C-alpha cells in the first residue's frame, strides 16, 4: 500500500510540473492525498518514507545517478544484462514470473526488479575498478614469480573406471580399484622400459581410454594451469611437478579417472607486461571474494568522488549507521571465513 501511495505522490508532482495546480493545505504544505475528513501532505508522506524504506531507495537513486555518469559506455550492457535475467525468470515461471519475483526478491513489479539488476550491474563495475586499484606492484610481481608458468607439452594415458549409476557402492569401489591398479601396471611397464618415450606411445595406443589422444601417443598438446576443464582438476599440478621427459610415478586421479602423465617440453613463461592485466584481474577478483569490506568501501569511494552529501540530517544519520553496520558485519564475515580456513 505504501508503494502505491509513493507512486501516486510522484505522479502528482509530475502533474504539478506540467502546470496543474497541486492542492495546498492550511499550513501551506502540498497535499498528496485529499479526503473528506483529513488529508495527507507531502511532508507527512516524506516523513513516513524516511522512517521505513527511504534510505535504501535514496541510496539506489544516488548510485544510479552517479554510476550512469561514471560508466556511460556500459549502460547498454547493463540494461541488456538486466533484461536477460528478467527474461530468464519469465521463461522459467511463465505467467507466474511476477509472483516469483515478488516472493523471492520483495519487488512489487517486474520493472522495479529489472531496474535493481541494472543498478547492481553498474555497482559491480565500480567494485571491480576499486578492487583493481588496490592491487600493488609488489603483489603483481609476487604473483608473476610464484604463479605464472610457461606452457608445458604433456601426454597422458587415461584409465576410466567402469562405474555405472546402478552399481552398489561396493561394486563402484571395486571398479575404481581395478582402474587404479591398471594405471599402476602401466607405470611399472614404463619403469622397466629402456626407451620410455616409445613405450609410453605404445601403451597409450593400447590402453588409454581417451579416444581423442590415444592414437596421437596420448598427446594433449601445450597446457597451462588454467587450460583444462574442471574435469582435469589436479592434472596440471601433477604435470608441473614433473621435469621434461619425466612421467608420474603414481596415478593421478581426476573426475575422468586415473592418468599417467608424461611431460615432454616447456616454453618460457610470458613477459610480465603480457600478463599484467590478467594478474590484476585475478588478484582483484580474489580481493572481492575474500574481503567482504571491499564492496562497501568501493561504493563509498565513488560516492565521495562525486561529492555526495545527504542534507537531510535524519537520513544522513541512518546512512552513517548503515555503513558502519555493514562494515562491522563484513569484518565479522571475514573473521569467520579465516577461522574456517
């Protein structure tokens, strides 16, 4: 009901802007609603809104105004992103999309929720830019030395456990153990071979369950730490632990099965200036994920940049409390996360 009254008030103000006279009350204030007995003034409406959801509305209005100036070139992308997300909900829920939005988000209209998504997109841009600005040259250099690696050329022999969904847990374990034992047998044959590269090629053709590489000596080509899909988690770490022409002495387990990995060549890693932007992107993303205060400080920073001052003393007090409470909550969240780690 309150939101309907707000809309009515806005409409009346718009009408006033078009030259129509807004009713005045005895005290000189403008009337938003007139009744047979009693009236609702603009001042009363403002006071009611201010004490309820006025601050959140005001903050969104502030951010929308300043972020549309800051990110003029990104407005179409922001609108498109918001529209796409709403369309996904409409496709999922059909005629019940509005009810779903009202239930799960608290917004009373689709348009209001889409506007929220639009502002959130712009806010995320501000947070990302702020986080990137916090990354120091020392952090960049350290990450480059510790984490950036040259591409390595690898081959593998994959043994996939013959596991089926309808198997019992015991049978699944037996299938896993059988695959691991087969991979261990391959490693043993490599250990005993004089020409290990030739033997690896023979065993890949004979035993590998990777149809895409088995006839190419198991060759996966050049990889890096972020080249392979999540199905290969653990594979790159094991490969980088090897030297050229070394193979793993224990099977490497991934979601695909058990791998025997051979590393054959190593390229020099890229120059710092070629990967600097990527490093900053990674470090800033980690900062946002690991420090919950970053998002709060980022939006505070850009509001200060644009000289935002809340003139209403009560709303200004609410805003200060809101920021302090948000920071305190974020600090607690950081502390809890650190303890869990």
